[in-house]
C-alpha cells in the first residue's frame, strides 16, 4: 500500500505596488520565471496590493490576474504607504509561508528560492540582507547611518541593512497580524515577534523603471517610526542633555563669581555670552520639546485607533 501524498505546502508572495506601471509586468515575468522550480513542490500565489496607484498599475494587475489564476489583487482605497500595503497583504494571507518583496525588481526574485530553502531547513523568518546596494549615494549613506543609530537605540535587535524582503512562516504571520500599531515599522515588529530568524545575503539591484515611492519625507517618517516605535532612548536623552547643561551653568556661575571677586576689572557686562547662552538653551529646549511631541503625536494617532487601511477591490481569492 502506498502512502497518500503529503499535502502540498502553500507559498504566497506579498507584493506591494505603488505607481509601478513601468516595472510591474516585467517584475511578474521575472518572478514567474524564477519560481518555476518551486512549482512541482508547492502551490504558489502572487498577492499584489495596489496601494492607491495613480498611474496604470492597476490595469496591468488586472491583466496579470486574467492571464494567470495564481495572481490575486487587492486594491486599497487610496495610498496608505508601503508598510500598510504589506500589512493588508499579511492580513489576507493564510499560506504556509509568505514572502514579502518589492515590485520594482530591486529585490531579485531568484533570491526567494534561497529563502524557501532555509525555511525548509527549519528557519521561521528568513530575511534577505543587502550585501551591496545600487542606490544613490544619498540613500546609501542615510540608510547606513539610520541602521547604526537604530541598533544603538532600539530595545530589540533589528538586523542591519535589511528591508522588508523576507520569508515569514505562517506562525510568524499569525503573530504579526496581532500587532495593530498605526506607526508601523514591520522590520522591527518581525524582530519583536522572535522565532528562529536567519539571514541570506544578496545584492540589491537598481530600480527597473519609474521613480521611488519613498521620497525623503516618507523615508524620514519610516526612520522615525523605527526609532520612536522601538526605543525610548530619545526620552532619556532629554534628561541627559538637561543634566549636562545644568552642570555647564554651575561652571558658569563659579566662573562669574571668581571673576567678580578676584578680577573685578575684567567683569565686563558679558552680553555676547548671555546672548549665545540664551539661543543655545532655547534651541536645546525646543528640540527636546520636539522629541516629546514626536511621542505625543504617535500616542494621539494610536488612541484614535482608526482602521489601518481600507480595501476597495479584491480580484481572486487570497488564501
Ligand atoms: N510602495 C507602496 N506604497 C508606497 C510606496 C511604495 O506600496 O506608498 C511599494 C513600491 O511599489 C515598491 C515598494 O513599496 O514595491 C518599495 O518602494 P520603493 O521602491 O519606491 O522604495 P525604495 O526602494 O526606493 O526605498
Ligand atoms: Mg525600490
């Protein structure tokens, strides 16, 4: 008697799309080709989330869905941002493993096979870590600095030089969907969840076409969510800076007293000193208020607790 064949495991690719009309068709072709070797062992689904694109991305996705039943499309009601688009896909996904990838061909589809191998070997999170990246000098330097600051400040260990390109086992996806914070930094949340996590190194390519959907303002917002969401170090920094300035003022007082009594002829009205101190202390105070404001603003948004995103259209059945 032969054993019944083991049920085929399901792998879903979670693919956020924002104004990618120049890339998405080429990306899908590359993805289908790269995942060909997985076909005889797994059931695959390609879950695209159109994050309110204003170009013809959605029309491209509809065509992909009509041509290939493995393509499922969620269209959000407007642009909610990359982190929430990925969240919408995670919420809809009940596959045995989910692979998050960008759709501009910066994350090479072939690397996902290595992620699957490591998953089969027992890892529950396999993140793709950039060995090199072909981005602008500005993006590389700021990203580099950000990951160093984050790893110093964050209360958990968030791997450096890692985007959202990663494979998550179903159990990790289930845990992640319990994290409902609005100011989302998925990489931090994945580290927070725990489980067995492994890295696979890869070379990040240049964007296939179009422009980045992460202009400076969005990048700063994400950096803020990473640091303020996973660290209270900036709050402690306020008291430290306050302490340093109090000590400095003590030294200043001692100096003034000494000058007044030991060298009265030098005790000129020190307007420059006063003015500089005034601006310095004022500047420091306002920056510290800014740090408090950053936390307060985030608390406000969390308290409002609005839905994270709204889905307008669904094509196909997400697993
Ligand atoms: N993206 C998104 N919503 C946004 C911005 C970007 O879904 O508001 C998608 C985008 O289509 C891509 C991925 O997120 O698949 C990464 O964005 P992008 O390539 O623009 O960022 P970069 O690689 O420049 O950091
Ligand atoms: Mg990109």
